[in-house]
C-alpha cells in the first residue's frame, strides 16, 4: 500500500501587517521618547486598576506595574545614552 506523504509546507517571507507600522525613518530618540510616554501611561493605568482589586489580583496588578516601571527606567537610560542632558 502506498503511503501518502504530505507536501512540504510552503515558506513565504514574513510580511507584517501594515495596519500598525512604524515608519523606518523615525529617529531612535523619538521612538524612545514615545515608548517612555507609553510606559508611563501604562504604569498609571495599572496602578489605578490595582486600587479596585483585592488579594492576589491586586498583587498581580502591582507586579505588572513594577515590571512596567523597570522597562520605563531602561528606556529612560537609553534616552540618556542617545542624548545626554548635561
């Protein structure tokens, strides 16, 4: 009896959706500044949400807020590296 051998999967190059695309000519400093502002907003939203939660859900929200804060610190340091404010 002949065995059916499936065709190998076709591999096409990955093409991200252009729906949310960042233009490649936007400068690193602008990208970092936007990331910093986004992280600051996420931090505030998460902290505000934590006030409405109790127990382990509150702890989880506060842990997420801390992770966001650490990412914000890293982005701020990257901004300082790109454009030192001395």
